[in-house]
DNA sequence: ACAACTTAGGCAACGCGATTGACTATTAAC
DNA sequence: GTTAATAGTCAATCGCGTTGCCTAAGTTGT
C-alpha cells in the first residue's frame, strides 16, 4: 500500500539535521530547566525567562516587554503578574506617564538570573567535556554560520 | 540595584550553547514547515508529524501511537480524527480485537511523507551548502555525541 | 483651552492543545 | 462464568495564548 512512504519518511528523519538538532536542543533545554528546578526555581518556565531577557536593568514597561518578546500585552501582563506574586519582579506606575507600568527586577529575580548564569555555564562546561575544546569551538563556528 | 544580574544574564545567554542551538533549531524547523506549507501541507503541524513518525507501515493502534508519541490516548485520538478528516490516514476497527482502532496511512498521507522527505533533503542540502561538506560532517559527529 | 486622536494596561470571551476522570464495549484470566 | 484488564470516547478542566472592547492618561491641532 502506502507503507513504503512511511519507511522512506522514517529513514529520512533519521538523517535529517533539523530533526536531530531539534532533539538535542530539547534535551539540553530540559536539562537546564531541570537543574534550575532542583535549585528551587521550578516555577520559572520558558515564557518567564523571556521576561528577564526583555528586561532592562533600569526597568521596562509592560508594552515594551510584550513587543520584545513577541506576545500580546495581555499575555505579558499575566506573566508579570505571576512573577510579581512570586517575588521575582516589582511593578510601579511610571511617574512620567501614569498609564504605564514599569517592571523592575527584584531580589529573587536577581538570584534567579545568577542561578541561570551558573546553570548555563555548567551546561556549557558539560558540553565541552563531552566534545573537547576543539570540537566545541567548531560547534560555535557552525552555529554562528547557521544563525545566518 | 539588581540591574547587574540582568547584565550578566544577558551576557551569559549570548554565549550559551543551549540557547544558540535552540534558536537555530527553531529557525530550521520553521523553514521546513514553511516550505511544506507552500506545497499545500500548511494544515500539518508538528504534532501531526509525530503521528506519521509513530505509524507502522502496516498500521498501528491509537493507543500504541499515543504511547510512542508520549501523549494521552485522547490527544492522539483527536490528532487522528483531524488527519482522517483531511484524508491523510484511514481508520478501521481491528478485526482481531473489536475494541481497537487501527490507523493506516492513506494516499494523501503518503504524498505528505514524500513531500517531507524532499523538504528534509532540501534543508540538508542548504545546510551543506552553507557549511561545506567537511563541516557538515563534523556537525553530524558532534550531534551524535551530544545525543548521548 | 478644548476636542480629537493615540497609547497603556485590564477585563471578558474565546481558541487550541493538552490533561484527568468517568463511562461503555470488548477481551482475557482464574 | 464472574471478575479484572484494555481500547477508545465523552465531558470537564487547565495553561497559555489570542482578539475585541473598555477606561484612564497623555498628545496634538486648531
């Protein structure tokens, strides 16, 4: 019947670079979040990390965060609310514009950022241990090229 | 204040291999699905691809598909229903077990699989063009190691 | 000055894709 | 043959995003 197509499909996906990179990427990401969860940051998910990535050191408006993260203001508003409740960030009405809310990193948020930096360094070290320094350098070069 | 933590965080994420691999992976995946969409398979999403990946050439039960894809039977059932409606697969009660439903690839599903094989090959060729044969080989080696 | 427009954020309704729990029908086991 | 396990579905729910509409606040033009 149509079974041959499935065999070709399976064979192709085994050699597909996109597929393989995706699998590796998911595994590495999961490992990092697992490590962060072990250190008490289990409630921080990927969407929340996007908030920290979009946050300026001196605070940022919700609308700006939303635009940078590529999501709606409502979605960002919900993320911020959750982070405020957990003590990661604080919010304050912009004194220069009463409509706007400025989001700022709080103490726990700073702790999380440092923990994330540590987790990232550990993950990179583990990769380098597995690949060796030379191959890790090559990987960095390759990724730079693939990022186009 | 706590702004320094954000600066370190941003700096670290720029050199984080997991982060970089994730970005590359998302871009490559999006490119493949875009290409498939151009060829008329825009309604097939990643979750549906998991169905084809789990499907045996001679048909597979819904429960088995769900277990392989790592989702609930209900979720797989919904995916299969959508694929049946779009003509990609057919379903039939297992003559050997009246409780079970066997899912089989249909003509349009086979066409999709072939299109996916082509898209995969094109994507790989594009990567090889960007990296060169030697570096592509290294990338494959590296990914094999990282897949642990 | 003040009417008219724009902007920031919140509320409500909804969509999508997944989950769990309870149910029916069928098969297997003792 | 009664009892237990299995395949699949229905219903309710949840998480996370969306759009549409609303109010409050700031900006602009005449």
